[in-house]
C-alpha cells in the first residue's frame, strides 16, 4: 500500500480532525476571497440589482416570455410550432440516448483494468508492470475526460467533426465516459472478492474470473449509475446543442438572439417535459435493474 | 375496494413482461433505444468536415509541448483563479439557499401534524423545479433578464446547485439512525431541538462530503459560464480556439484538469477523514 499524503501535507489517517479543521478554514478563506474578488471587481452587478431599471427590464422579459402583447401569435398557442419543436425535442432525446450509449459501451470495454484490485492480480489481472501501467493509463484517461466539461469537448469536436447530433453526442459521451469509468472502477474495488477467488481455486483463468466472478456483481451497479447519468445527460444535451447545431439547444439560442421570446418559453416547456420524462423512465428502469 | 381490484389485476402487457424477466427486458429496452437513436443520425454527410482531419492532427501535435511562455502562464493562472472564484461563490450561495430549503423539505423541524404537508411539498417542488434547468440555461435566461454581470453568473450557478444540495440534505436528515432521536424526544426535546442536536450532527459528515463533490462539479460549471461571456478558463479556451492556437488550448485544458483533480483529491481525503 502506498501512503497517501493529503493536501497541506497532513496525513488524513493520522490526524483526521486536524485535516477537517484545516479544510474548513481553507474553504472559508477561499469563500471570502472569491466573494471579495467578484463583488469588488468591475461589473460585479451589485449596483444593477438595486436599480429599478434592471427590475423593470426583468419584468418586461418575463412578460415577453408569457407572450403579453406579443406582435405575433405566441408560439405556445400555435399547434404547428408545437410539432416543429417537438421534432427537435425528439432529436435531443435521441442525442442523449446515443451519448449515454456510447459512453456505456466504451466504459464496459475498458473499466476492468482501471480497478486497483484487478490491476494488482487480486481479481483476475496479474501483479505485473504491464497491468500496473494499464491501471494508471486507464485511470488517467478517466480523470482527463471527466475533468473537461461536455461543452468544452463540444467546442473542440465541432472544430474537427461536422456539427450535428453525432458531434454533440460524442462530446457528451467523452465526459460521461470519465465519470462512469471512475464510478465503475470504484464499484469493482469495493466488490466482495470471494466469488472470484473461489473460481480461481477451482482453476479458473483470469478472463473467467473477470467474466463470472466480477461482472455479475458489478453490472447492476453499472446499469444504475448509467441511468443516473442519463438524467444528468438529458439536462446537458440542451446546452451542448448551443454549439453542436442539434436539437432544442440550437433553437433556444437562435430564438433568444432573434428576440422570439414566446418560442423560448415553448422550448423551455419541451425541455422540462424531457427532463421529467427521463427522470421517470430512468427510475422505472432502475427498478427493473434491481429486481431479480 | 373497487380501486384495489383494478390495482391488483395484472394488465396483459405486464404478463408478457414477466415472461421476459426484468433483466432481459431492461437489456432489450436499452439496446433498442441506442439502436433507434443511431438510426436517427444523418449518416449521409461526412463525419469530418473539410480540413477537419488535418485540424485534428494539428491539435494533437500541439500537446508536445503546450504553450508555456511566462506571459501566457500568468494569463492562464489568472483565468484559473477567476474560474475557481466563480465556483466557490456559486457553491457557497447554493449552500446558503439549499440548506434551509432542505431542512424544510425533510419535514424534520415540524411536528407530525397535517399542517406540515404543505410546506414540505412546496419546498420539494421548488427544489425539483430549480434543479431541472441546467445552470447554463439559467445563465442565458438571467443574462437576457438582468444583463451580464458576475452576480448574474453566480446566481445562475447557485440555483440548480441549491436544488440538488437541498434535496440531498433533506434525504440525509431523514436517513439518520432513529434511536438517538427517540432518546432526545423522550427527554422532552422539541422537533427543532431534535433536529439541531440529533439529525444535523449525524448527517453532517455525509452532507459535507457531498457538498465537496458538488464543489468539484461547480468548477466545471464555472468554466463553461464563458458561453454567456464570463471570464475564466472556458473563455480563454474559446479565444485560443478561435485563433487556432492549439498549444494555448492544451495549457488551459490541463490547468482545468489540474484544478478539478486537486478539488477531487481534497474532497475524497476529507470524506475519509470525516468517516474515521
């Protein structure tokens, strides 16, 4: 076992209370400096929020969203518009499913070497430099893809790929690959090792240990995490649409820049419908994953 | 009676589902959904756009080495600090908003009477509503309503995070062991005292751990506030990308990764030391 040194050089296992106290003080100092920096800086917005002009603007914006005195018929009273934006909502849903599907397939193919107890030979794998290197490599890829937000991935990808549903889905998949990969590897690290070891005593090889001793235990957790992430992904898909030219996100951005505010409210209604539907669907599917 | 009869009769489609068994049905549904979504893509257009492949090669080769000139590093570090500052401000405001809402939503400070249902339901609904909308969607709406300023971005970040934190806090307050609470109650403590001396201290380690995890997410959220024009790492990444300075993009991305990993390590170490 390697000893882990916490931030500020305090070993957390020997001084848990001191580490907690130092963390609390560090965070408070950070909070004071951050608020100070942002509120003192130019364009803090502090003055705006006390001006009546800004609140007038805000209330006008809300009225425009609600279609009060709109010059044309509000979008949400127009059935054809509902169908048009509905198609975009379906595109957005498809993009989120594709994203979580791509991430899930990639994670399934790569997460096992990312678990420490696989890499050191406890559960399949072997205690060799090759497996150790693979462990660090997989973990580094998880950390990197996870740390970069979906929208930055999307910005980069539209540089190379034709903008569209696929570019957006790939951007979402990259970030969620890191998130799901880390979670799945940690599931394997916390598994009960006895089934795999029993298989080993019975003469099973590495691959058989992983397939019959690890996978059956890890899969339900994996599916549950996948479905939780889908709920996050559907919220973010709209945002990725801002740059990758697909679905509701692009339409939201265009409607805002053309001041078509009733379209904006219609898109937000579709967005909420999507979010609620996916939350309910994911909860139902998670129940299926739990039942025998 | 009638309702019960309707409830217990198994519909035909559920009978068919039983035949399939739940796991197999789940697999079928998930694979089917992915296949359906793949078929929705227009595969006729090329995957890479013209010159995209070359740009990808340029981008990858720019990693060796990334832009490391002192003047750019100063700029990049300043951008990292801006992103961190927005994340810290956002998460602190989210705690301030989410904690009281979470306490109300948990229902633990009210008596068990009927009158407590309305505030609990209202708080739960409000938390669900603010967390359904992504922080960047809040940001574009707030910028349209209030104009662009630091406070607008902080508010946009804090609202969905307050919704998530409040809901988790409520669950944590409700899931504490019941015996110590019973002991407090039997010694005559009011629900508020039971909360203050029982639920709050018992839920605190998990609540702090989860809040720190959300702090890590807030850093990413702060970085993408660049889309509405907020300065920070995301903003600089956009500028460098527009100028095709891929070496700078790498430096900025690596700084973002470093920032996230430091907070991730901080939070996991803190969680471990809170448990022991």
